[in-house]
C-alpha cells in the first residue's frame, strides 16, 4: 500500500502546499540577488573600453524623408558595439531623448498637409557653445544636416584671451608637402569664446567619461589659446577623435548623399523627375486650351491619342510628346487601369486648381488696393440657367505702375431675379470671396428696374448696407437704351429697321443669294441687334455706301428667275423715303457708335465718360436743325446716281364708308 501511495503521489501534477511555499521562497531569494543587476549595463564605458572597441563597426545613419533610422552594418554587431550604450546613457542623463534604434516617423496628418515640420531647437547649430550637454539623435541629425551647406564664417574680433587672439590659421593643417588642409571638425563659439571639435562634441558623451574627454569635446570647450599648438594636434591624432570623426562623417554622408540606400534614392528621384516633367506638359496643354477657349474632350473618351475624335486635349498631348521624351515614354508605357493623368476628372481638377489660384491672386490684389467697385450682370446660359457675372474694378499697384483694372472673378447661379433676392446673393458672394462690403466705393449694373430701381432695386438695397457704395449705371448700356427708345418712338424708324432686317433675312436664307451678294458688295449685310447699336450702324453703312451694288445683285437674281420676293425687296429699296431714312440714320448712328466704343474702353473714367456723353449731346443738338435737310440732299444724290425718283410717293387716302348718322371730321352740328 505504501509503494502504491508513493507511485500515485509521484504522478501528481499539482504540488502540495508545502512544496508550493518552498518554491515560492526560493524564487523570491533569487529575485533579491538579481535586484540592481540591470543598472550595471547603464554605466557609461570608460576610455579603456573605447580603446578595446576601436575596431568596432561604425554605425551608419540612414535618413529618408519620413524617418530617421540608426543601424549598423551587421545585425549581430549591434549588440557588441559600444553605441548600444547610447540607449542606456540617454535613459539616465537625458530621459527625453530618443533611442538611436528608434524610427522617428512623421504622423500621417503632418505629411498629408504637404508641409515640412521644422524642429524648434533652442540653440544655434553654428555655435557649439549653445548646444546642450547631451544631444539626442534628432538634434545630432539636425545639426549635421544644417552644417552640410552652411557657409557660416565666425567673427574672431572678440576672441582675445590673455593678449592672444584666435585666427583662422588654426582651422588649417599644414602637411609635410606644404599644402593646407582644412580642419572641418573645428568650430568657434562666439558666445563662450571657446574652440570645439564638432564630432567629439556630438558623440563623446555617449561613450567616454567626462574626466577622460578632451577639452575640445567638453561643454566649456578649449579656451586657452596658449596651448592650441599642443592640444589641437594631440586631439586630432587621438583614436577617440578618429572614431567620432568617422561616425560624424557617416551621418553626414547619409543625410547629404543618401547613405547605403543611394541607389534606391536615385531611383525615387528619377521617378519623381519623370512625373514632374509629365505633369508640366499636361498643365501646359490645359493652360493653352483654356486660354484659347477650346473644348477639351471629344466624342471618344479613351486615350487614343492619334484619333481626332479623342478631343483637342489628347491630340495636344500627342503633339507635345514628339518633342518631350518623358511624356513620350509615359504614353508608351501607359496601360488601362494605371495612373495616367489624362482623364476628364484630372482635367477638371487642374482647371479648378488653376481657377482658384487666379481667383486668389485677384482677391489679394483687391485687398492690397483696399477699395473696389462691384459690377454684376445676369444672363441666361445655353441650358437656360440664370448666371450672374461677377467683376471687380480696382486700382492695381505693381512694379510696372498703377492702373485701373477690371477683373472677372466668377460665375454663379441665381434663382431669385427680383430686387429683393439679388442683393442677398451679391452680398453673400462678396463675403465668400473674403472681401469687405464696407470697403466698396461704387456699384455698376445695367438699367433694369430690378438692378437700378431707386427704392427697391439692387443698388438701393446695397446702398443701405454701405452708404459710400454709390451707384453708377453702365454708360454704354444707357446710351443703347436711348437709341432703342428713340427709334421705337417713331413708326417710320421702326419700319425702316424692319426693312433692313428683312433684307438681311432674304439674302442669308439662301446660300446662292448670299454668293451673288458677296460677288457685288464688298461688305456683308448685318442683322439687327437690340443691344449692339454698332451692328445697326454696320447694316445702315452697307446700304448707304453700296446701294447701287445691292441693286445689281437684286437685278441678277430677278433675271435668273428668282422668286417674286426679289421684286418686292427691290421695290422697297427704290423708295425715296427709304433713301432719306438711310442718310438720316447714318448721320445719327456714326457719332453714337463712336461714343459707344469709347465708353467700353478699359481706361475710361467717370470724368471722361461724362465729357464724352456731353460732347455727343452737343453734337446732336447742333445738327438737329440741319439733319433733315442734309438727309434729303444726300438721298437725292443717291436717287440720281441710281436712276430713281426724288419725290415722296403720295399714298391714296382710303375712303371710309360712312354709317348713317356719322359725320365727317370737319363737320359740326348746326345750332338753330
């Protein structure tokens, strides 16, 4: 039974309470013995340790755009190299420093904003006297990188100590052959008036005890100019200095050239250059087509560059590829599904970016000028949407000089075209552009009642918001309105322009008639326009100067068996009243058109516009008495040259049948 019990107890997996307490006590004693053992590895190595590890591999610092990595040439040598104590040393002396084996990555949010985060260090990288005693890896990388291309020259004028002054000769070493070599590791601190070794100042505190360090590596630096001739050669020939110098140059090489991943960095740089060239060509093509106002896309949306139906953008890219090697290679290696930057979405995105950039530049110029004028106008587009045009007038001050500029800013849709809804849209748009309505000094619109209304128009409501935003109606539009209403007030004038329009329609409806007209008349007929009175002058000018040639064209069409409409048009033109009205309107429209074009000039001012309009009024007033007689004289000359009658045709008065009890106009009731 005893034997069986022992066998059973031997097979038990769970210890008894006594055994458990015994093992626990044993583990506690072992932990007490090991307590404080880890701190042995945190003690900085002495110079003897440093000398024993002179042949250790030098750490190579690999620096990329988003990370800083410190590694050694072999994985196993990391644990053997004295630089492993960098972690322990920094953990004790500078807890805030990063580990040399830590990857310092930028956050995604910082890289997404496409901005470089500059470190905020409280020292001067050119002055070692301002450096902290214990440098972190980030600070070493920053100092080394900033000193690569630094051309800093220290000032030795205040370096006098004990009657001696530091000179630049100490920064050069004379070799046995007489040549001079610069001591790149030496640096002078103007704040402490001391001399330092850059490499030892950065790395010696990691591996050497301060009592064993050279004065050139200590925080206070070497300040005894009498001993420079002994201390500098002694320091630069020491094994510690050579080791730290190699570490410094290794870090400098990695930061400045690319380190051991140079080939990879070169490949990345090559690819980056390739994409920059491609994007430059694409942006140039977009800018070219945008300036010309040409459509970008065709009926074929595929990247078929040689197909004319692919659109002007892809055809322009194909043309540029003949003279640009990177673009040609990009097109050749382009495959479906890969990034090409040729899609319609990319075109629209680039156009939006360009438009935003131009708009922001204009707004900055407006803010620089401070005061500005608003110019808005509505017009329906091809899709029957009411679009509001925004134009800002301001004084542009640049190095070329000062000039008054009218800059187009934007199109935006409006739904409410009343005098109550439009001011809200305009004020909202001005605020969205970042402009202050209080700085507006003028507003200019057309003469529509919703815009120019004295009490409920747009100008009146904006004037309530800003009492200095004076309203100036469009001068050219006002002049056109005067002409329109003056012509509509006279029935014969309305009929005259109707005849001109019917004559234009007669020739333009048929290509054969238009060819006959062009064969005889050097100037083509113009259609009537309600808003452009220049078109009316051009139409009248053709009749006034080339009436005989128009008759020849009509006679040719009539003899060739044309429609009876030809005879009707010729009969209308041979009316003497038509000739008189032609001469009259040519004399009136010529100065009006000249004034209208002047008012549309870019450099016109309010004063010059006022003088121009006043001059036009004076001219027409002076001609008022003689216009009719001069028109009659010119019409008679035109009639005689074309063999027409020079008298007005009297129309037979229509006799109206009288209703019983109705009297004539000249009869009166007799009173008996």
